[in-house]
């Protein structure tokens, strides 16, 4: 367990992620995907333009790779993170 946003979050499961998920998934009524998103960038300066809105390093990504980051509000983007 590790601290994350004021909560304890598991990062390792004793039996592994697949058995842990398959044990719970058949009984789930709701699965939260609000934290998941996907974006495809096009154009020579697309990654640089998007980096103005997120704290993640996007220009350093290799093609077909991904990075978790946050989409910031105008107020958050102007403050020190």
C-alpha cells in the first residue's frame, strides 16, 4: 500500500493483478473509468502545445507510448505544482 491523494492505494497484490481483478469483476455493478482517457496527437508541435496544459513530459515520449498525467485548469496551470 502507498499513500495517494490522502488515501492508501494498493500497488502490489499477493496473487497478482489478474487473479485480484477476476475475483472482483464478475460481481461489479459499476467500474469507474472517469480517470481514463486517450488522445492522439498530430502535427509537428502538437506535443509541445499540449504540454502547456499538463504537467507530464509528452515531447519525450516515443511513438505509440503513453504517459499518465493531469489536464489542468487555468488556475492550476498558473500556480506552482
